[in-house]
């Protein structure tokens, strides 16, 4: 394991932020810490980096216990949400910083800096100051700076949080490709489930300071451990008191075993998919169907249709937390 | 109309309070050309007063720079019991009259006081000598560096410093390469203000120095002593040079003050 966090507790004053958190991050993986704001994701990342001390529990990096080790000696790269660019240094000097304080030979620093700037596509920007870069460029510079010291693990705190939607999407894909190229164990914090599913190969869901579930994105999406995780990872609707993904609802015009009747109240066409809003047993529900199916059934408000969950999955009761 | 009245009032106020007195001093100084001015400031006493003033001011500025930066970092980056008290104490020198400061220092460091007596036996004379004058000057100019640096440090935040730590920089490397460049302009501003205040200090220094001509006489004390002895040429000449130094430091602060954006 590249990172092992064991039974970590952390409070700020009387407010518990992390409660008995255990997380293992496999070497070479790209892991997302996913959860709502205030769930303790960033604090956990800072505990791993050594920027916060846990009240209890241990942190190990590459097998050695670093709980009491200062951040300087943990060999981690950390990328901050707001870049933490050294404003008085050029892009090149920013990237070179970690190597300079390590007193590496000049020629080596120069070679490594230009190699990294090429990796993050900033080779033209070496002599600019951070203030002259766009948000996305600054974040890439911060990434190059963190990678310069060849860290054992790379930690990214909401790396795309301060960027606009378009740049966010580009950087996401780019980060995935970069990880495939560099293979450094990476952990990133995000509150965006789409980002986590798209980029990560492992997702750790954190809420109220507790690890609720961890696993690969498909598993967490398809077999959520709790209704909370299910709701957080994608759209959900209720069917006969159970939670279902709207695209996992089978909708037919004729009654079938296990299906419940529902009355169509509204039909919304969103390009290739159709959102059918219904009332079943006095409660609202909805299903996501293809345009083709909607046309075949000739759905209009007031029709009676029959619904049942598509897959044979363990369904979660809607009432549970 | 109201605006004109307001403007006229402000100008008149400044004229009688500031422009007229300072202007008259300058006029009196150079009334008979540069000759008497140069002669008055080339006497042994005058040159000695210049030297004492510079030595005392530089020491006070050095002490307050170290103390100021250290305290600002402590207040901006750390939580500790007594923080609010420390924060309030820093402004005390602004409220206490310099004469009181001088007397208080004599009470502690005078030859017949416990601390002063102990130092005296160790061969260090504080009161009526340069160390006491440095203490008095440092006391009155104490808040200037802290108050200039603290807001900038707080605004800067600690993310850059934390980034430096994760990149392997030690505390000292981080301070020198990240913190100091970040506060450079504010620090320069605070230092110049502190220097200006130190050069012009009179009350506290008057009490602790003993005003020994040719020994512990600073430029401000020299002005007063010459004036009392009806040597108005020397008094005006020294006063003018103090004013010129003040204007120069003001200009430097003006140059340091603007946009610290990059």
C-alpha cells in the first residue's frame, strides 16, 4: 500500500472532523476522496501530507509510519485548490523550488524543470509570473512543481474547484492521461461525483468524517452501501418505497409480474433521453427512458403504465439514512 | 460654496500649523546663505549629535525589525493564550507619553534600581548612555514595523508557506524565500516609518540620556540645547536638517507604499 491511514480521529476544538477513518490507497492508483463539503475530505488529505496532526491513529506512506514526521520529510507532493503559487517567482522558479532547497546541481535542475514544463504544456511560460497565467495554467504549474521532487504520493485538494466548467473538463481528462504517463500514486479530493467517476480508479466516499464506502467507481455506483451514497453518486427515484436509479426502471404499457401501476403526469424530452414523471400509489416517481421507447408506447399525460426495477439488485429502503 | 469654505479652512489650518512654522525655520536657516548653515553643523558638538542620532536610530530600527517581524508572524500564524493581550500591548507605546517611558526606564535601569544596579556591576551602564537611549527609542517606535507587516502577512495566508514545506523547504528556507519576499514592501514601509520616528524622538531620550553635550546628545536634543543657549543659527540649521531627513523618509515611504500586487 502506498498510503495506509488507520483509525484516525481529528477535531478542531469541539467539532469532530474525522472519526475513526481507515483508508488504504494502492500503489500507482488514482483515488478520489469524494463527499459533500465539510465531510472531512480536505482534512484527511492534509493529515496524510502532515499539514495537520491527527488526534489519534496512524498514517503510513510506503510502509513506514510517518504520523510524527514533518511534511518536509514525507516525500509527498501537494497541490492546493487555490494553487498556492509563489507569486514573486517565475513559473520556472516555482517548479525549480523543491529542487533548489534540496541543493541539486544547477544543470540537473534546469533539465528537470524544462522536462516538467513540457509535461504540463507550459514550456513557453517559463519566464512568466503566476499573475500572468490563467487559472488552468496556474494549476498545471502547481502540479509540475509538486511532481518536480519526485514524490511517492501526489495529493490534490479540490484541484479543479476554482476553475470554470469548460477548463475543469479539459483538465480532468488531462489529469487521467498524465497519471497513465507518470504512474505516481495520486489522491484527489472532490465533491463532484461525475469528476470522481470519470477520473478515479478507486472512490472513497467520506461523509460527516466517516468513510461510508470505498471501491471502484462502477461498484460504488451500482452497489451503494447506503441510501446516502446512492443519492450522492447519481440520480435516484423511489419505487414502492425502494430507491432505484431512474434509468434502471423498466416501463411497460401492460401489467407484468412484480410491476406496479403508475399514472403519467408529465413528459420531458431532453434530446436523446426522455424523462417520464409519474405518480405511483400516491407518491411521485420518475423514469429515464429512450426516445424510441417513449414513441413506441405513445406516452401522454394521464396514461397508466407499469413499473418495475430493471436489474436484480439489492435495493435500499428509501427511509434508511 | 460649502466646498470652498471647507477647502479654505483646511488650507488655512495647514498654513498656520505646518507650512508657516516649517517655512520660517527654513527661511531663518538660509537667511544669510549656506555659509552659516554649514558652519553651524560642522562644529564638534553638531557632528557628534549626528553620529549619536544615527547610531541610536539604527539600533532601534534593527531591534524593532527583528521584534516586529517575529511578533507579526506569531500573531498572524499562531494561536496561543495571551494573544489578545500581546496584540493590545503592542499599541501601548502610541498611548504612553514618551516622558513617562523615559522615567519608567530610569526606574528599572537606573544605577540604584535592582536591574540597573546588577547591570552596572557587570560593567554595563544603561541610563545616561547609548543602551538606554536605544531602549527608549525602540520603545516609542515599537508598533510601527508590527503594524505595517501584520495585515499583509494575514492577507498573504499560509498556503504558500505550506506548499514550501511539502516541497521540502525548512522553516528558515521558507521564511527567507517565501515569507520575506511576500512582505517585502510592507516591511520596507514599516522600517522607514520606524527610522523616521527614531530620528525625531525627543521626550524619552531627553529623560534617559542626561543630555550630556558631546556624549549623549542627539540631534533633537542638540536643537533644544542650542536654542536655550541663544545659538539660534545652530538650532535652526539642525532643525532644518531634521526636517529635510523627515521629508526624505516620507518620500521613500511614498515610493514603497504603492501597489504590492505582484
